[in-house]
């Protein structure tokens, strides 16, 4: 899985130019008071980790960062000069300098993008330069730039596809992060759970299922199997055993099970196929004595836990969560966070519950895992930085002597 190694901000809103941060491959926690840009940084990290700058097309910025995995490394410098829609296609103000170094490729490729024009060459060798024009639909998506550059190299050099297959594999790894966003501190994500529309198509080879919004793959798969056996039903009910996020939420909330139900909105033929559009999603939890509770009737913290389980089921490589402990019992925070140790996670929290779960292996681990966020009083600029080596050493020494007291130690040392 690709993970974000470091980020340097040359220009972005009111962030201090030259800001450079390094990150841990597991937990990363943003520390600071209200108004120090923690949520802004989470949004930026989601855009950078997914390498999709489409939503930032109308603001100027210049960033540099590196993604790495067992399969190789990608370094990117991206700049944007806003171009209004009436003045040019999407992405025409974007430029990228990319070095792709797949582990199993003989040489790294350098891909340079200026607007919709791309050039590709071997690193350190400009004797052969391939040019390609991007489709406007590429917009700010890095994975499509990588795909376009790799395919253009094969087509215009005559080299076999196997030559750049490691690059294309890394492009697919980037595409797996598409749609990564910040899990908000309130219930916005919970409300989005219901804004889904699913479409079924019955063909000779079976039923296909697609969805819009936050439809989970498990829900689609469970619905596909259900529709194959019950095509034409007035209501489709998928049990929580078939939907892991719903199963986990029901267990954590103390229910015996749960179910997701949808109703047909429209049925129409598609040539020789039958299609069915489903909506009206309802999520219900079942308890002892046949009690049934709609997710809409849950308390604030329960709703947030349900939404968080859905988010974590989708964010399989990188997790970006704002105020992870907000309105959750400490046991639920622990149960949600501890299974994420294999993923790269970025959190904020004003609760010591999250902080007290942190454990560090060294002072360097402290530096890589914490980001201290401040706002300069005289300039108003946002300052984001790793703890100093001295502060990291003090915190590591203190935490070894008082395990499980990280929140108090961070406050005592002025880091939180």
C-alpha cells in the first residue's frame, strides 16, 4: 500500500511557506489549539495522499511530496495557477514534475505535465522524450497522468507493455486511494450514508450491481447475491453478516445484528437486459426481544460510530479522521483505532483518550508521528512542524517512565 512519506508546502493559503513534515507509516496525530489549521491540514493530506487535486483547481498552490510502498516510490512537485472554467478546460493551470521509481523497473521515468501537455523521459537521459496530450477528464488526478504517460511511452517508443508494467501497477495503487476524504468531526458523513442509489442489471451471466454515493462494496455484493435469488421483490434486505461495517457497528453498539434495506425506485429494460434502480436506504439495528432501532434514531455518538465504521471499511490504505474521539466512549475509541495499525492514519483529537493510546519506540518515532500546529500571532500564518529533536527526546523519555499518560505529558511539555 502506498503511504505518504513527507510533504513540503511552498504555497497554500495562509500556511508558512517552506513548511516540511515527515510522517509515520502508521499513526500520525495533529496537535494544536482551535484555529491552528488542523482540519485544513487533514483536508490537504487527503488530497495529497490520494493525489487528486481536482477540487483545488480554483486556488493557487505549490506542493512537493513523496509516496512509497514495497513496489516503489513516487515523488511529485505540483503547482496550480487557477484558470476559470470559461478560460480553459479543467487542469489547464496545473503542472507536475513526477519521478516514478518502481522497484521492478530498470530505470525511473520522469513525467512532466504542463497544463494538458505531458512529456516522458528516462531519469537523467533526455535523448528520448515522448510527448502526449491529456484529455480534460484527467483533471487533477495523478494516477491518470501516470497511466497516460506509461501508455504513451509504450506506443511511441515501440517498447513492450511489460517495460512499464511496474509503473502502471503503481498508477493502479494510486487509483485505489481515489475518493479519500476527511471523516468530519460531526455527522455529515452519517447523513451521506443515505444519499446512495444502487443499480442492478440482470444478465445471462448473473446480476451486476453498481452504486453512487457511499455505497460500500460489501453492500453491493450482498445486494447482488440477494437480487439474483429474489429479483422483483418489493424490498431487499441485506443482513449485517454480509456487510462487515454494519456487523462491526452492531457488535460495538451492543446490538445482536443489523440489516440494510432498499426499495425499487425504477425498473426498465436495457435492450436484452433488465435493470432496477434501488434507493430509500434504511439501516436498522436488532436487539433482544425483537427490538428494532432505526439508525436515524440512534444517539449522536452511536451515529458517529456507525459512520466511522463505514468510513474505515472504505479507507483501506490511508485514514484521515477529524476529532476521532468526539462523542465516543473511550472503549469505542480504542476499538475503532487499534485495528488500524497496519494503515497510515492521520487524526486530530481534543480528547486525551486518543493521546493515551499512543506508544512510541524512539524519539525519532515521536518526531515522525506528531505534527504540532500553531498560528503566528504577529503574521497570522499557520505553522505546522514536527517536534524538535530535543522535544521528541524529552517526550519519549517521559512516556517510557509513565506509559498511558501521553495526554498529560503532551500538555506538560507544551506540545498540545
